[in-house]
C-alpha cells in the first residue's frame, strides 16, 4: 500500500536556478507532528513506490512527480506545473525544526 502525504510547506534555497530552490518538502502527520524529507529522499521514496506526495489546489489533490531539467537533474514538481516547480515554490517556507 502506498502511503500518501500532503505537502504543505517547503525548505528552500535562494539559488537562482528554480530547479534547485526546493531543498526539502514537509507537512503534518496524522498525529499532528511535522515531517520533512530532503528533495533527494522524497524522490527516492517516490521511486521505491512506497510513498506518494501531493499538494492541495483549490481543495483538490494534485500529485507531486519527478521531473528532469535540461541537464537531466531530477527535481520535484506538481502534475499541473509546466517546466518549473511553481506549486511547490508557492508553499510557505518552514525551518527543519518545524
């Protein structure tokens, strides 16, 4: 069974390349605690088939997918994004401490 997690915040870097700005994704667990995963670990979790992630847009779930930039570097974005991870970059920033 795939575990589905809502992404409600990100940790970002101020790099000029938008593909590198999302450092980690995070959200709340059912018990109310905050979780976060580095982008690399989230990509591995999706690839393993054990986890999937989504953001809420206008009350509906939009899946997070793995994409590649022109240099074949993997990054996360929503299914409805074009080339850039705009839905993730629109989320509030959160520190690792919560």
